[in-house]
C-alpha cells in the first residue's frame, strides 16, 4: 500500500514534468515567432493546412504507440497549433500596421470602376495621398470598416439629381457615430453594357445596383420585356454577366468600368436627365477640424412633431437665408415621423447656425448634426 509520502513524491514528479511542458511550449513559441518572421519576409502564407494534417497524424501515431488516447492527442495539439497560428497572425498584423502607418485606408462600395471608386479617386486628388482602397460589398460594410478601425474613411453616395436623396444612406447615417468630413460631386454617365455588341431587343435580363435603375427608369421602361436583377454594386453586376457569359444579359454601369471589364457599350448617357450628378460624402470617426479660410457646410437630419404644420414654421425661418429643406422618403424608427435634412453653408459654431439649430430643436422629435466640412461649392437642386 502506498504511503502519503509516496503520493507527495509522485505529485512532485508530475509538477516537474508540467514545468518542463510549459518551458517547451515557451521554446516552441519562440521558434514560431522566428518562423513567422521568415514567412513575412518571404511573403508566404501563415497557415499550411497539409503540414498541420501531417503533424497531427504523426503525433497521434506516436501517442498510440505510447498508449495515449488518440482523441486526447488530437485535441491537445489542435489547440497548440491554433495558438501558434494566432501568434503568427498577430505578428503579421503588427507588421502591416507599422508598414501602413503613413497610408490612409478608404472603404468604398464595389470594385475598381464603380461610381464610389471614381468618387474616391477624385477625393484623393484633392485631399489624401498614399491611400489603400478597401473594397466592400454593401453600404453597411463600408461604414462598419471605419467603426471597427479597419479603415480611416468611408465614401458613400447621399443624393443624385435624378433619384434625389438616397434614403438607405441617411437611414444608416442617423444610426452611426461617424462624421461627414468632405464631399465629392461625380458626373454620372450611365451606359448599357454587354459582353458583345447586340441589338437591344435581344436583351432579356439587365443587372445593376438599385440606384442606376431609378436614374435610368425612362430608358428601362421602353423595354418592358427586360427582367431586372438587383446587385450589391454596378461592378458586382459586371462580374456576374462576365461569369454567366450570355449574350442576352446586360448591365447598367459607368463608361470607365466598360474599359476595365472589357464590356461593349450598347448605349450611353441613358439617365433620365442630361446633367446627372451624384453627391458623395467622406465619413470619419473624428469630425473635420474647421479651417478658418475654407467655406464650410453643415448637414443636419431631423424629424418633426407635427410634420407639415411644423415644417412651414421652419421654412419661414430659413427662406430668407436661402437654405433648402429636403424631405427623405423613410420614417424614423418605424414610426410615422417623416425625416428631413438640410445643408447650411455656415459653420456649426456661427450664430446663424446656432439659432437655426435651436429653432429646429424646439419643434423636432429627433435631430442630429451629421457633420461640418469643406463645401465643394456645388449644388444639385
């Protein structure tokens, strides 16, 4: 029969083994960091799935020979491998952060050739150098990339001369803690594109984002047999018709993108009006630092307590100052409170702006300043 001293002796030996395991894991981690450095320098992927499978197979075979449970060995070393991968990923992220300290990441909808991409390129020319473009598949992702510190700025369209304010964007803007820090106006040349030059009556299906369909509704309505397919972006639509490779498919998109994706232009300038312009805004986590020498614009979104009756009061207040109130076609938080927004070419700190803000505040249920930023000195309406 084993004595109490024997039990203590066994426990002491196990403690020593456990310490050795920890020391070996520390040595393993050091080697992992060396391996990660080598992979980064040689631009190799962090994970090697085949090697991981072979490693687990060899270790479970060895464990079986030593009378160790196979499932136990697999679970143990899967955990060790996952920790190693995580360690390497953290080092890689740190390296990328250091490498990109002097660069600015801007998120936008779609891919190269989308209208948001064009707006980003024009904004860059006047404001930012050394940028990294971050492609996003929808507007929520564009915004979230800034909220999650994955991007410095986000580019979003907010209104168009054909389709008016883009309600989806304002619905996003009223629920986030980002600020408008700039604006860009882009001339829109909507084209009907296809993989080959074909007659319009042979087209059966047209792909695009919802906005081009609204802005080209007069043209689209001439072909009632066309089936409309909505996509996340115009460039997403182009990729789809290229992948499907069918002559009966077409897409609404920019002239620039036709060159990028090697598509044929069937029709040009098919918007409902000739001077089709989209206003884009640039968003950031930090508000714009006002430059005294620059002309600025303040954008406000709000809902009223008594809608039309109260709106007349605001209009009478603002008309002498040539400020236009614009109505949005969505309701606040699923209620019947119609939303409005206005752009005022004044600093938020100015007496005029403060008086307007106080007057609206008294008769509104909800009010939010979206940003005070440099004006592009251009109007859509």
